[in-house]
C-alpha cells in the first residue's frame, strides 16, 4: 500500500514522503478501512513538526480523520461490518494519508448518508470540537452573538455553521478577501478582515457596544487579546488552541473586572473521560447534517499525491476552507 510517511521531524514539505509499505491488518477491537477521503487539519502540520501533544514514534503517517470503507474487522468488533462507510480517527502512527488505515471501533462512526465522502471526512474533529465548545462548554444561547476567529479554517468554519444552527448571530474573523468570501458562504452574519479592519471597533459597533457573548478562539496571541477588549458582560472566551504560535498569558484581574469567563477545551480528553459524550455528539451532528443545517464546505479536493503540498500550504496559512485528499 502507499502511505505518506514522516521519517524525521520538520516542515511538512521537507519531511513528508510517499512510500510503499506493507499492508495493515486490524487487531482485536479494530477495523481496517480503504481510505475514501482524508482532510487536512492543523494538527497534521504540528505532527510533522513534532509540536503536537501526541508524538507518535517515527516513522509515522499523519492524517487525523478520514472517511473510509470497511474492508476487514478484527476480533470483537460488533458495530461495523465489511462494506460499511465510516468516519472517525485512525490509530497513529498509521494516519489517514494512505490507501489503507486501521481504526479503533470506539473512534469510528457511521458516515452520514447526506454527505459525500469528502464532506463526511471533515465532520469529525472540527465539528465535534465546535459542538463541544459551543454547547457543552459555553452553552451558547439563541440570540447571542458568537465571534469566531480563523473562521475560514477547519474548526472555525465548523463553529460558524454550528453557531448559526444554534440560533446565534455569528461574526467571523478572517485574513484576506478570499477567506472573507468563503466565510460569507458559510453563513456568517458579519465578516471582519483582520488585515484591513479593527476587530474591536467593528464588533462593538455591530453589537451596539455590548460586545460578543461567546468568543471561539483557536488562534491565541493577538486574537485572544483583542477578544478581551470586545467581550460582553458575562461573556465566555473558549480557548481551542494556539495556531497563531503564541500562547497568551491571561490577566485574571481583567476577567474579574469585566466579569467574563475563560474556558478551555481539549476535545481529545473526552475519549478518556466521557466517550458517551462523543457518541451522543455524533448523533446530533448527523441529525444536523441530514436536516441541512450543517455541511462541510470543501474548497479543494486533491489527490493523494498532493498531500505534502497541501499540508505545507495549510502550515503557511495560505489555504482557504477545507482541503480534502481523495486516494
């Protein structure tokens, strides 16, 4: 089988190599899938650099989510059979940027029939993260204002759609006109281009001085600082990650004075502490997809041969929307 492999850590274009490796076999509680589609995610960039919280042994294949067709099941697997179309998270060090991948049964879910392979492949990490952030951690309410940083990215684009589905007014922050147009297609009520507009003043003007009730922040750094300047009374800032490269040092006296909350989300921890919550979230996401309330908006559908360049562009910050590789 063909698989992209990282044999040494570094920038994706420098370290990713397409290699021929031995076919995989599923162990107990596992299933093997033929990869139908695998989206690019920022964790894939961090995996290549050795900067992700999970550090698989070298060599490894990145690709943290996929849509696939089950071709074999290991002992003890009861939820899936050969031929099923599934989505979920493959078992590193054997990620989704390959022709075949092995998945744990607990990390595998039925693919919604309403989504094609590429769309379904992108329903796992981004939408699960967005759903947990908005519904479990911040309890976003209908009529509230949601501010989403990096709103044209993987998790940001999911948050925009989930916010609209929840009845919120959604403000998307992006960098550049192409990303702004993509964000409008997602359904954002207001789009701010951080390259040419002042986030704080625009948010305050749009909300009549109140500010955003919930801020979805996968960026950190300057984005977080600006969020604290336009957060509403009893607002909630949900910290997803630090794609901007700088981890903020929050001034807790400021949170006290302005009466807002700083909330963290590490979605992966639910696999260890509350798997049922993930299962329930997938059921809800499937319902929303089947009703047409959410739908991953795929901007590029690329071949397996284009993985290194695609992940490289994602790391450079030059991609727009969701990129999906289809072997």
